[in-house]
């Protein structure tokens, strides 16, 4: 039986990893769902290397064998009223995300195997996220040590700060994820526009290629216009 940590690079799973290393019981394997350079930031890859160096651990990059972000974006939808159209931006209305399923959940489940202990870094104040039926019926035993030990998100941040292992993208975003995500907040999108212009240009290209708006009644070009005006006014 292997002890496997699903590590996202976020503060909660990093705090869990630090606590495991500090206790002298590091996981046998650390799995990172790597969506690939099309959707990950360079900063994330640099951070992974820093975590490996600082904690003397090795992170496995788990990737989909079927899709990259772009190949999924440009693949045809197989059912429903949009059947045959390009998959495009994930819908903001649905709770789940097929990008998450295809690029993260399926590859991670395959890598986890069966009969293992899977450690997830869910903080005590996000307890509800551990209540998914999947965690009770799957082939592995899912464990949530941060919840058991009452470690909150703030405490996780402090643990990461102690080792200077706070993901650098927290300086720009409250939550980490694909930069193409239409569910992210306006402030995250503003940070993307301002700090990663080449990614923003790519987002505009996705919009040209997608039959529907990035967000309900709001295209990427609407956002570009809004931010351009905001930053133009700031400069005056
Ligand atoms: S960050 Fe957004 S697009 Fe990426 S997997 Fe999560 S919900 Fe889907």
C-alpha cells in the first residue's frame, strides 16, 4: 500500500506536504495534475522545483494521455445541443468542469491505482469539500489530515511562509487554476490582462475561435475594452 499525496501547488496541499515531511513521514508519491504549458504558468513549474529542492522531495507530473488544453478546446462536442461544435470555453453555469475531469481527475485517478492511501490537502474551514460521495466509494482510502487536525487556510498559509513556500501566483490570484478559466473573478482576469499580455492575446484568439462568449454576455474583447479603459484612466 502506498501513501500518495495529491498536491496542487496551492497553500493547503503544500502545508500538508510540509507537515508530513516535518513529521518524518513523507508520502511515497506526490502527484501533481499537470495541465501542460498551455494552461500552467511558468511560475508554477519554477515553484515545483523550489518545493522539490526545499523539502528534498520529488513531484510526479501527471498528464492526460488523451488531451492537452488546446486539443480539448478545439475538439468537437460529442452530445447535446452543441453537438459537433468546437468544445470551446467551459460553461460557467455548470458545477463541474469537463476540462477538470479530462485533464486532471481522470489522469490522477489512473495514477493513484488501487488499494492506496490518498492524502488530500483540504483545510478545516473547507470541510464540505471532503464530503463528496466519490471519496467514500472509490478504490482507495481518502484521508484529510488537515481537517482532522483542525488546520485552517490561514494556518496553512503560515506553515508555507515558514519555509518560504507560498506559490508566487498568490500575489496576483486568490485561487490557482487554468488561466483560461471563465469562472475566475474579475480581479483575477484583470491581473492576467495586466501581467501576462501574451496569455491575454491567446485568450482573445480562443474567443475568436469559440462560438459563444467567454462569460455570460461578456466576451474576452468586452473585458479587453474594459481593462484598457481602466488602465488608460489610471495613467492620466
Ligand atoms: S480552473 Fe476553470 S477551466 Fe480549469 S479545470 Fe478548473 S474550472 Fe475548469
